[in-house]
């Protein structure tokens, strides 16, 4: 007996839907890396910001609107890191799947204890954010929170693969917990160590690992340093014996080197995104491994 054509067509459509991958757009490479850990072969991921690009000032290309129009899921920090470029893109997007409040719109900072919440929004204070400092993902505990949000969203949108996503979440969370214990042990003898940074991107990293990062080459977030401010930074670093300067790939390297040279410090190339600097390639855990190993070794070397 022949199977009716309509039934055959229905079975083909069901099979196609069952094998369809979730189309995921992540604003930044850290979120994309974790989404890949959770989604595996069941997801196709597009990342909008490059790992070596300042996430505050991403070029909002028209091609991004095309990507967003096709997305099943949008992963964003949710703490205004992308406020300068994501809203215009979403304004041109006709995709109800990723609208605010839907399962396809994932704000990864929900449940995170945000630091540096401003008491008032005053632009004279530089590039501040109403939701607090948005660079929360370099605390591995917060990365774990984001991973749970991502897995829950994938499971809701693709329930036939929910067990797969939850199993991957469990595996990632276990690996992250084991690594966190290792990373904290490495920083234990270095607690209280002082570090200078170009931009105030590192309060979560500092708090998690017991460091002090409160000397900045920028006078205020997003404001380029003047010679007078850099002279004050150099004086403070000498007074406080700060011997390490963080440099993200999208900031002025010459200024960082100049300050380091004047203070006897060393410039450490850091990144908040996998692949942002050489040695940080791979996933989120590999990036954190690079950060912990590179920073701790620099602190040890400079203490000798």
C-alpha cells in the first residue's frame, strides 16, 4: 500500500524541522563561545563584535540586520555594554522571535550581582551605565549564570533537544567549577596585588581573585588620557608600587608602554574575549586560563 503524498510530505517536513539548527546571534565572542559549548552541533552562531574590537563601539553594519532578521535567539549582555550600537540594529530588524521579553531574547546579566551601580547618571563622569559596570563576564561565576540562561533558552526554543542542552550545560558547569578552584588557588598568594588598567573593565575579575585594579590610564571611562592625567597616574603607580599595566587590544598601546616604562612596570596583554590576543584562542575556559596564567605570572615576576 502506497503512503499518501500528503503524509509523506508531512513526514519530510517534520524530519527537516527536527534536524534544523537554532540560528543564534551573540553580540560578543564570550557569549558566543559559551553558546557553542551549550548548543554544540545543534546551533549555528553568528558573533557581531570581533574579539579584538572595543565592544562599546562596534560598527553596526547593515549585514548585521540581515543576520538578526534570521535569528531564533539573540544573546546580549543586558547591561548596556552594546547600547551604542545594538538598539539601532534592532530598530531595523523585523523579527518578533528576538523581541524584548521573548524566549529568544536572552539578557545574560539577569541574576548577576552588578558592580558600580551609579547613584545618578551624569555624562560628565564619562561612559557610565545605568545597570552597573557591564564587564561582568570575566568573573567565572557570572559566566556560569549566563550559561544557565543560554541553556534554558535553547531548551525552550528547541524542546526536542532539551536534554542535549542541559547535559552540555552540566558538563560546562562542572569544568568551570573545577577550573575556578584552580584559578583561585593560583591567585591566593597574590591577594591584594595592585594593577593599573587602561579602562575600567576589570572590577569583576579583581573582586573574584582578590586584586586591586583602581588606577586607570583613562581619567574617566571612555575619555582619552591627557598628558597631565598620565603624569598623575605615573606618580600614583610609583607611590603604590604598581608594577603591572593591563592593555586590551583596542586601546593605545604606546601610552600603556610609556606609563610602564616610566614606572618600571610591565604591560600585560589582556582580553575579555576568546581570541582577543594570542594565546587566548578557544573557548571561554581557555581564555580565562590565559588570563589567570599570564596575569599571575606577571605579578610574580614583578614582585621578584
